[in-house]
């Protein structure tokens, strides 16, 4: 995302091409944020919780573009994209944007090979997402706009967070959504994060590696999307844990990160 001369995020703008957008993401907090951001751009937005529901929605009603999280339960983004491309009629050519916390170039290439038009990485750069949606809708209507020079990816990092909240990401949310709506969404993050922490604990106790990695990945993406850097970093460590014993300390760190984030958001959003 390109900042203004004084380092502030650019203000929200209305898209030049608007349409009916379907978003599939298994994080409730991310669905709320995606709906708010895209609606603010002038789009009509429908959100669903996984890929199978997205495929059903596309069979039931017309849409102009689909945004798919790549890692979801029931049917993930890659399989949902394949299912859409196998449909009969014009819907098979609908533009599809994939979102993932995985910035690995090989993963990006594999996902694009499943039928995506674009692959963007989380934390979401809202200006890049808005521009991508705008461009794909314009192209769909026959007046193509050249793509920018970037590939939509951001480098992966395992470095310790510099702060509990990513100041620039928070200011970007405020610029795109407006201060009141952005702060309202941020206040909901700790509750969602504590719910995922409980899922992680249950999966740890059951020795279910797949479930704890899915919950940690979901939390990592949600936290990054909202600029909650301490939670994102702790969730990333939990996702990488190989055994229940290794996961235990990660969960303690995650609980501390959520508590610190709750305090930081409280201070940020207090009157």
C-alpha cells in the first residue's frame, strides 16, 4: 500500500466499478471486516463461512466476483475455485481472488493453478484488495485496466513483533472504514481470539494436530487482517508447533498476547 507524504494511509475511495461480491472466510471477525470494507467501496456483499457454501451461493444467485480464503473447513479455497471453474455457463468465468497468510511463492503458484485470477496475502493490504477488485470488475465488463507491477504478495516473516498493534495497519483500517467502525471491529478481536484459544486448547488435549493448526492459522489470519501483531506472531508459533508438549508454551504466550492486545485496543478506542 502507498502511504501519503506524511506517512498516513490514503483515504478510502469509491470504486470505479461496483458489483455483487461473494466472500468466503471461516473467521467471523474477518467476514465482518471484509463486508464492511467492500460495502464502503460501493459493492453489494454476501459472506459465507466456507467454500462449499460459496459454491452453493454461486449456483443460487448471480455474482460478479468471488473472494476466497484459501484455508477453510469443509471445502477450502483451492477446491472451491476448481468447483467454480467446472460449473456450466458464464459463472465458470467469474473472477476469483484468493487470500492466504501463506506468502510462499510455490503456494501462490499452486493456488493460481486452481483457477484464481489473483492471489493476495494476509495481512490484507486493503488498498491493494480494493484496486484488485476494481480492476477485475472493470476487465469483466470489457474495459481492461492494466495490472500493477506487483504480484500481490508480501514477504513472510517470523520476526518478533515490534508492538502489540501494528500502528500503520490500524490507521489503514481507520482510513478505509472510518474511525468509529474500525474501532468497533477492533474491540471484537480479543473475544474472537479467546474463542480460538479455547479451540486450540481442546485440540491440544485431544492430540489433534490438524485441528490446532487450522485454529492457529485462522487466528493468525484474523489477527493480521486487524493489525493485531502480537496475536499474529503468537498464533504463528502455535501453528508451527509439532507436538502437544511444544504447543503448551505457545498457548501461554498466545493468552498473554491476547490480554495485551485487549488492553491496547481499550486504550486506543477509549473516548
